[in-house]
C-alpha cells in the first residue's frame, strides 16, 4: 500500500481563493509512504518527511496502550551492538515492547533513518475527550510510543523500519538480514525480502522506475515472487485508478506465461520479459500472472 500525503480540502480551497480572507487554514506536513506486508514483518518506507512551512514534525511509528497494572518491558540493541533498555532517543537497531501481563509483544527493526524516540507514560484522560457524548469519567492507561522527532526548519528526511508482531529478542537480532531497501524516495519505494524471494515496489510519478529485476513505467504497484523451481509470480495494480495500462519489464532470461488473468499480456523484449496490464476501470484491483 502506498500514500502521498496531501493537503486537506480547506487548505486547497483557500489556495484556490474559494474561502474568505479571514478564514485561517494550515497546510499538511509532507510525506510519501509505503507499507509492505510479508509473512512475519510489515516493512514501512517513508520519504520526503518534513514540512515545507518549516514547522517541527513528529512521525509516529507506533503506539500501544496497556492497563496501569500491566508489567511492561522495553529492550533493544543499538546499531553498534550495545544493549539498550528503557526510554529516550537512541540510534537503535531494534526495539522490543513486551507486555508480560498479556503475553504480548511487538518488535521494531530500524533499517534506516534518524534515531527514534521511545516514550512510556501513564496518562489519565476523560472519556469525553474521545467523544462529547461520553460520560465525564477518567481513564488511566500506560501509553507507549515510538516516534521520530524533527526540529523546525531542518531538511526533509527518509526512514525505513519493520514491525514484527509477537517477536522475541532472538528474532529481532536476525530480522534485518533478509530485508533490503532497494529505493526510498518520493518517486519510488521498493523492498526485497531475500528469505521469501519477494520484491515489492510502489512507483508514484511518471517516468521509468527500476528496482532489482523490475522496471515499471509510471505510477503502479508491483509484487514479484520467485519460486524455488525458477518460476515467477507477479501481481500488478494501478493504485491511482486513472491509468489505462501499466507496463512492467522483468530483466533476465525471457519467460513465457503459464497462467495469466484476463487483461494481462506477456511478451519478450531485449533483455527480459514485458508484462502489460489493462487497468482501465479496474479501480485498483491486482492482476496476476505466473511465468516460467
């Protein structure tokens, strides 16, 4: 899944001159993001994170709540290999949130980007803060958060991390090994999972985009998986819902289709195999093919 953060309707209307002069609006912060869901990890890429108006920006990677009496542990390891625990800002390689009372845990593997900030607070708020119709009753929770803080006026940045549900510390120590970030820009975001033999990408802009063996023209989402016997399974979609076709080239030996959805055409080109998918009126759904 991919997202280009845009300004809300009120800001766009003010820029177009459709609102009164005394109507105050604010532009959104900037970011282009992708979420890639694998068997055991969710890899998140974010690029162009910042604010064109020069404001400070907080990017929330994750939050968790727990009962006040729950026993929580925050452990991790720095990029240099030293152990780490507790809260604060540090160049973490990975972090594990564990709720011993609920037998639940989540791991975070930091693949690239500024050092994250880890917080754990006990917070009391009225239920009415959620909805005005709620009774004015106080609720107390432990609130855990992982964020990336950017000061006002600093340049835009990028970050890459993976969420690993139910992770053990041992798993987190090895979690980054199969993952490779192939691209993380506002034009193209792509990741490879060597263990699963999967390459996934989201392209956001016109032009040719390359990642691993894949080349795609214009915006599109592509998922490529290689089986152990050498076959390839590919899925292609147009998340903009506005393109008539999406064209993808897989570099390497020429292959033929052994199965393909309606609307998928497979042909040979110098240096590889081209897949052209008719996406008109598909409204974002994926088209698949198996090549050998």
